[in-house]
């Protein structure tokens, strides 16, 4: 195996650090998806996390590793929204200055929530790569400490605490469905799950247009891809041409990657609302969407991770209304 790998020991250490500051989110069974698939399906409700997404785990763990001098200098990151919100929240808890750099593709509702947490925001460009260039400029000019959104052992270890909880809550799980973008989340979960239950499959789910990790895996090395607007906006962005950790971990630990159309992502959002009574963003709905589309080969109990809820509510209402209008999704009773 090439590259840096995060270990189970590091993930367990991260849990000890972050446990007092996060929610241990619920795991629930889904009767509707169980009936649909013929296999037990469980949903990990991480969208109920304090900042509305899993990203708080990694941000807290990364900040815990800073020296007093580094905390004094402040932190900066590039984000598609949820990591920025998590870092702003975590930095605010500790009185640390934070700057969040984002592209023009980041939805306004996510920008608003970050502003409320007191972070400084820099917006520009049409991609995560553009935002990262701004981060590097700030680091060079002002000396802030960069906290990567995914390609960092500390971030990966924090996200990996979800893998520990999944195995504890569903010990007989055979397939774990994880939203896939830069790979920090799935790398951590796969490291924990494979260490504890090696035969359990871990599948990454992403959108068809602009899935950078999928394209990089096919190419055999990190590549740059165009970014597109998507219902799963949190899954956008590149993995970095100089990726140090997540590309190798995803390549060696993740069993397969499944891509969804925008309609399939929308179906996941609507199903979560109409059948599970959960409001989730597009990135969080991809596991459900993949199950509804029949794109997952099932062979035992399944856990689908619902990773975030930070969707613009006007957009959510439009998605639900459009599905009702076409008759493709039954209205809730």
C-alpha cells in the first residue's frame, strides 16, 4: 500500500478527543427501504450532528492537534460548505480566528450559516481548486494554518469515528454506503470498518457529473475534473493533484464506487422526507438514492450514512413538489 494510512488506533484516539463535543448520532432501521430491497437497511442519522453534517468530527480533531502558537495565528480552509461551517464552529468554541474560502458554486444558505458563526469568508472562482488557491495565498501572506477539508490524517481520523459507531450499532452489517467526494469521510470509515470487520463492503456513492475521486481512480492517479452544479453540491470539488492520503486509502480500502443521476439523487431526498421523515441535503441522500435505483448488490444488512442536512429549504420544497407533480413519489399520508 502506497501513501499515508490512518489506523484504527488513530481513530480511537480521535474519538476520545472529540466525544465530549459532538453528538453520538442515532442509528435507525428503515422499514420502507428494508421492504423495498428485501434486506435489513439501517440509516445512520449523522445529519443531526451539531453543525448539520459529519464534518465537525474531523474539524474538532484537527484543531486539537494545533500548538498554542498555531491557534494564535488562526486557521484557514477551502470548503464546499459543510467543512467550513464545522471549522467555523469548532474554532469559535476555542477562540481561534477562522477564514473560510469557497467558490461561487456554494449555496447561499451554507454561506449564511458560516457567517453566523463569526468566520471570515472569501468567495471567488468556480471550483474548489480556485478556493484552495486563495487558501494558499492567505497561508503565505498572513501565516494562518491550513486545515484541509479531507486530505489530512487528523481530519480522516475524526471522520473515522463514524465507522466505530456503525460497527457498534449494527455488528452484522455487510455493506456500508458512504457519500464520496474528496474521500476524507469514506477513508476514515473504511479504515475503521475494515479493521474491525474486514469482510464488510464499503461503497462510495457520488454524482455522475464531476465525481473527482471516481475519475482519479479510473485514471490511476489524481486528476483535475470540471465542476458542475448538482443537488449533491457537497460532493463537488477536486481531490488535489498532490493528494497525499485519501486517494491511496480509497483506492485500497473502498470496494466500489457508484454514480447517480440528478433524478436519482432527488429521489433519495424525497424518499427521506416522505418515508423516513428526515430532511437531508443531496449529498446525504445518495445512499438512499442508490438503493432505490437498484444500483447496489445486496447480500446482507446495509447501513446508509445520511451525512448532512444543510439544504436550502426552498430548494427542498421544489424538489418534493416536482416529484409529487410527476406522480413518481407518493404524497405522505
